[in-house]
């Protein structure tokens, strides 16, 4: 049991007396229960139409729980899995597979619900560690890197209970945890609302592509095609650490789209990038000019625009999907070799020109919306980082 006072435990620089970070504790010292579920006996055949809920990794999103595709089990099966029952204020963490690291807090009473073997239930000592605070901590870059780095190959298995309990968690006093959660909740709500609006607008271009060119998977039957490596040069550039990201400068892109800013750029012109590591593997984006692309994003450099346009490539790849190029279960990735199986259709020039012009018009209409989404994403990531180094609530702390 950890005992805290209402005076924050902060590490400070001896030279400047600046706030550096909160003291840290092992998560195991701050929890009353950490456990993952099991596979129901009979697997998929154990699912029933009505009964207790079985929460799987696809239900645990980053920051929220989705019950859209939740499955149900019999009361007898639930009783055999009751140890992994989910209670209000539990924190769920995906511990294996492509979605490893996704975490959320359960803010409602789900009734009879359990998790399977891909999800861990974390129950905090709430007089020491706020569940909502923990859920945000687990979303930080440092904790996500710790979780992902342990999954370099299948032989290492899942991120098990021992590894979860060993995670080091920044620990301000409870009153400050609540203040941090209040600020992050407001920022996250605004970010989610803007993202939902942007997702609706993003459906327009794929719809235009399908209307003009039909199913991308059969495009090769209608037009000649070339391997993607003959249309562009896929390349992974050097990765930078989180400490090298700045609050302003040139946009930097990584596994989660734009991740911040950098003091230099390695791409002068807009470039197509494909997320090539982690849970968002296969996401396609078109960057703004003068940006830095990290090794977690595959850059499609030197695109031959006498054959295809950037707009056509983005729409084609989004409609086609890249699931067949992704390897690895614990740490999904796309390599240059795997991308070679992707063939790009060479459509007639008049169709290409018409699609590109229409696409540019639509893109221009969306640019303000996308810019707003990107700004909010960066703002949220900046606030998330500051929340756990002591600087976000520094002024609030002075006033208490």
C-alpha cells in the first residue's frame, strides 16, 4: 500500500528548479486486481444470441469501448470465466495481437461481462490511483512504446500480468489526477467530435473513385498495370524519438499520422505515406509540403506522375486496402517487399485527369476541416505529454 500526501512529489532540476516529472510507481503497487480472461470452451461455438457479454480486443478502442460487435456467452460459460469479470471503473488493456496497447476505462455498469484472453482487466486502488488517470497514462507515447517493444516476435507471447504490474506510472496526488483528467476529457471530446466530422468527409473521394473506376481489385482486368515499385520508390526514413518533437516547426508523420513537429524536413513536396507499423498499419495519407517522415511511415517517393497522380494513388490504395501486405500478429508491419505485390492500374489519361481535377476540388473543400483535425490531434498529444511531466497543472498547483 502506497501512502501519499496532498503535496505533489515532483522531480526538479537542481540548476533551474524547473519541474521535470512526477515520481513514478510500479503499477502493481497501485492496483488491487490485474487479470486477463480465457478463451471460452468451444471457441466461437460457445457464442449465444442472448446472455452475458464477452469483451474481445476489437471492442477495446483507444479511449473508448465499442459494443457494436460484442458477442454473448451462456450463463454457465460466464460462471466459468467470472474471475475476469468487468466492473465499472475498471481499465481494459489489449495485451496481444494487432491492437495491442489500446486501453480504455469502463465508465458504466456492464452487468455480467467478462474479457477473453486478449484483454486484461486492471482495477486500481482508487484512493491512490484514479482509473481515468491510468487510462490516459496508458495512451502516452512512452507507455505505448514500452508495450509495443515487448512484442518483437511471437515467441515472447502477450503483454502478461507481470509486465503490466511492472509498468512505471507517474503519480501525482489524487486531487491533481482529477484535475488532469478534467482537462484531458475536454480536449479528447473536442478531438473526437472533429474527427467524426472529418471521417464523414473522407468517404467522398473513395465513392468518387468507385463510381469512375469500379472495383479496384478487378481494375487490372480492364487496364494495364504495373507493380507499385515501378510507379514509385517506397522508402522508410530515419525514425526520431519523442524528445525530438517540437510544439512548432515542420510537420512530422509517424505511425499515428501527424505526431508533432520537427526542426527540419526530409520531404519538400506533398508525399503519400503508408503507416507500416502498429495497430494503424496500412493507413494511407497525403502529407503537406515540407514535412518530416519517420521510419514508422513508408514514403512513396519519386511518384511517376506521367502514369498516375497522387490523388489517384491515395484513392486507389484506400479502396483496395493493404491487408494482404501486412505481416505479424503481435507487431503488424508492412515491408517494401510485401508492397511489391500491389499493382497499380494505368487508367486512360482523360479519366485520370478528370478524377484528379475533381479530387483536387473536393480536397480543397476538405482542407480546412482536415487542418482543424490535425491541429486538434497535435494539441491533444501535446496536452497528453504535458499532463504527466507536471507542467500541465503547474499553475493550478500554485493556486491550491
